[in-house]
C-alpha cells in the first residue's frame, strides 16, 4: 500500500522550499520517497513539473516509479479527460479512479492549485507519508492525500504478476 500526498501552495516560493526540504529528508533517509515532484502553474496557466534526477534514490523501485509517473501525468497533464478510448487505457483510468484519483480528487486539486500556485507531490508508504506531512507543516499549504492499494498500484503499472 502507498500514499499519494499533494501539498498545494498559493505561491511558488513556499512550494519550492517544501520540495527542497522533501528532497533533503529523502537524502537523509528521514523519509523514503518512491516519487517526488514540484509542480507549478505559471501566470498563463501553464503547468510545469520538476522531478529529481533518475539516478537519485527517489523512484528506485521500478513499479512505484511507473505508478508515480502515470499519476503525475494523469493529474497534471490531462486532468479533465472526458472520454477514454481503448481497453488498456480504460483499465488504467478505472484503476486510478479506484485509487482515489477520481474526478472529485482532480477537481479539488485544480481548485487548490491556481495560477501562480505550486504543489509538492510525493508517493510513499503511509508511515513515511505522515512523517513527511509533519516535517513540511511549517511551510503551510493544503494537504490532499489518497491511499493506493497494492492491487490498484499494479493495475496502474500494468503489472500482471499480482501484489508485491
């Protein structure tokens, strides 16, 4: 089981500072992150996503890294898809909906992340999720989170071998 945590901020500065702190916590092994990204929306409404280099410890587990990448794309690159075509894509979106990343979650995220805003997006265990949120509380922001079951994680990653 994993958790997706999104901390949203009204400005880029606090989001950037929280992102850098999350990276430092991961590097010190205070929390172990399977995925981390900083997302900002510029004054024109364009979304920019930044993630640590692939050779860092973040995203070391391939399946979790695949899930995190899929989730990032789903939330920030195509958040308001109305029609899904194709069986594999349909299964993927059904898995994302079951994992709590449904239209309601995406709407709440869009409402929180306005022009000039930013977010820290992290993918980790429930235990490390709690530690991360506590450590980043000093930056303020709004916390959105959802749990992703092992089964949902495998459907999202298209892993036919079952739970790890």
